[in-house]
């Protein structure tokens, strides 16, 4: 009886042409990645500069050079720092107040299920309400100065942190909590050693996300009613149909938002590393 040949599988042999080229390896490296990103930005700016005034009227689309000149004039006369300080102060105060209130209320509702079931329908209704609808009310009650902007930022951040804290508490391993209680741990010990550390990651994630919304709320509050702030710069230049000033003010907001988001990301990473090393 003739023997049946057995098929032998062989691992594919890497061919020289399967290896990435030197150019591909360069762009895969950190230096190459940064170079590619900077090159893309330069290419977009050059294309924008060429299109402005030629393909599109400068009345509608300003140019990077004009935007840079406008920013420099704001820096030289000191007006940028005045408006930036106002926006950052509104954002910072509202952000801190909203974070503290959101964490405290979230922990209370997470530790007290009965209270959670009673008040969550009301908090859910307020959460679904567009916060910008409250801005005119805050202006009427608190005026056009600092208070109304801080209140708008604070209530926006509060709900983001509140739900992040509640999600963190609900995500905690209930078997671990039950095991600690069986071993005689008190409610305070369970809270300090399990519940609070377990929801920190969720809280930091909410804080990082809330930074962008805090800037948005501060700027919207300034657009509605203000006499200073970067949002006021946006509104004032838009009212004059000055696209250069609008682009310049938006660029300032983007730079600030990215800076704060990156700082929070690094802080969260260092905190997580510290907790894992314990």
C-alpha cells in the first residue's frame, strides 16, 4: 500500500524585500515621527498662505502671517495677557470647584445607595439640560463679571466628574469588598483602602476630559456677556468681521487646552505609576 505523503508546514521565510526601507524606518522612529508631523504642519501653513488672498478672499480666510502678526501685536501691547488671565482665572476657579463638588457628591452617592436612588433622577434631569441655557440666568443673578463664568464652568465640570466618580465606584470588584467585610473591615477601612483608590483612575480620566469642557464653558460665557477674556476677543473680532483676530484668539484657546490636557495626562500617568509601585 502506497504511503500517503504528509504535508509539512513551513514557517514563511522573511525575504529581504519584506523588510521596511530606510525611509520607513526613519519615519517610524521618534525623531522621524516628529519630523513628519512638523513637515505636515509646515505644508498646511504654506498651502494656507498661498490660498489666502488668491483662491479665497482674506476677508473670509486670513493668512498665517497675518495671524502671527496679530498675536505679536497682542503680546507687545499686553492685551493678550489681560484677556488670557481672565479666561484662565474663570476656568481654573470653576474647574477646581466643579472637581471638588463632583468627587464629594459622587462618593456620597456611591457610599449611600438609598440617597443615590432618591436624588439621581433629579441630577439626571439637570445633567441632560444644556448648560449653556443656564448662562443667561447666571448673568442675571451674578452679573457679567467673574461669578457668572465660574458658575457656568463649575456646573459643567461638576456633572462630568460626578458621573466619572460613580462609574469608578460601580466598577470596583464587589467580591473584594465583600471579602474585606468578612475579614472584619469597617466601612471606613473599605472606603479608604478599596473604594477611593479604585475610582481614582476614573476620576482622573474625568478630570482630563473636563478640561476641554471647562475651556468651552468659559469661552461661551464670555461670548454671551463679558468685557474681557479670550472668548470676548473672539466675539469682538467676529462682530467686526475680523477673521484674523478670530483665528488668533482661537489659536490661543487651542494652545491652552492642549497644554492643560497634556499636564493632566502626565499627572495621571505618574500617579498610576506611583500606585502600582506601592
